[in-house]
C-alpha cells in the first residue's frame, strides 16, 4: 500500500465497500525471475522445516533436487522463460542461500539436534488483533531459556524504513499473544530477524517493550485507516485515475497493472499529468 496506493487498491480493495480483510491475501503470479526464486525458496524452506520437524533429514543432493524441481515447476506454471545460464545460476544461488540459512546462529539448533521446543508457521496464518485480521505470523518460534524467540525470515531486503520494519516485526509478538498455546505476557518473547543481505544472512534482535508494542499497534491501526480511506477513494473514483501512484519507478517495473496504468510510459510524467488534472478540477 505504501509503495503504490493505486496498485494496492486494484489488488485488495473491492467495490462492495469492504476490504478483503477477512480472506487470506490473494496470491498473484510472480512477475520477475527473482520474485519466482524468492517464492520458491520460501516454499522449499517450509517443506524442509516440515520434514525437519518430523525428524526427516534432507541430504544435500535431495535439498538441491527439491529446490531445482520446484523452480522448474514454478516456471512452467506461470509460463516464464529465462536464458538457460541465467536459470542455472539462479538455482545455484538459491540453493546456496537456503543451505546457509540452516547454518545461521538463530536456526542452527533446529538442524543440529540441540533440544528445543519449536514450531514453524505459514505467514498466511492470521490472528485477530483488536478486531483486525493480521498476517504477522513468525516464520519460526523457538522456546529456549524460558522464553519464545519469534523469528522473521526475509529472503530479500525490504524497502520499508528501519523503524517501520522494527514496528512491523513486533506485530509478531501481538500475533503470538493472540494465539492459543502461547503466553499472553510480552516479556515471554524475544524477536530475531534473519535477513538476506545480497551475499549472506544477517541476524539481529529487535527490542521488545510495552512502549514499542503500543507503537506497533499504532502503526497497524494507522495502516488500517489508510486502507479504509483508500477503499473509499477507489469507490468514489472507479476509474482510479486520481489515486496516488507509486512512490518510486522501480515499483512499476514489475507491476502487473502497468499496461492499464497512466504510468505505463513513465511514472514522473504520469504524476505531472495527474497534478495538472487536479489543478484543473479544483
Ligand atoms: S504501474 Fe506503477 S503506478 Fe501504476 S499501478 Fe503499477 S506500481 Fe502503481
């Protein structure tokens, strides 16, 4: 929504006057090869964890083959093609990225048989927080030294500001406190972020405090208000021509709505044209 209100409104806002908030977010096909690799890595990782949870060990060749098959299947499904060398390099990079993920400090205990209680989640599992369905499930939760560590995995670096990201990560704590079987007190949690930074995974801890948790709820409520406002705006102008466009032209490069968007021939010129229209109608 922050990256492009218009794209968000087309994807999520319905004309019935309600946001699609009670459903899982719609799954849209990947637009780029990198997007496809990222999703395939995530899906393969979930399978890997599900097997690890049942103590089924993946050999290195099995892991590699599983990922490669998943990439080939995903390419076939969306009818995407890239040069052979590009494809092979993408598979090698993704396989390396997944294998090194098992070695990071936060997750290594799950693969080295060290005693831990743990669980894994699909991010599409929502929780009701203050009447809002929130998709903020951690990727993994690990119980150690009397507290749960909620782990967020980022297979690519996100664009949101650091503070915005931190507050978003803290929604995992709200999510957990609203799940059966998890403690209701915030001091029972640690938050760890494991993020891919181009060549290696980097890990950091997010501070958890009452004040920061309040702020993260504030951010969530602010986002909900913005969504409601955009929803009304989209209903009032079904052409969507007056809705704000992307903040950065990079967003448009992989946008599926581009062929029908005023920004199809350039974001800056589309914004200028939009401003002129607003000035004329005022
Ligand atoms: S092409 Fe750009 S401005 Fe248009 S909807 Fe997509 S991201 Fe937004």
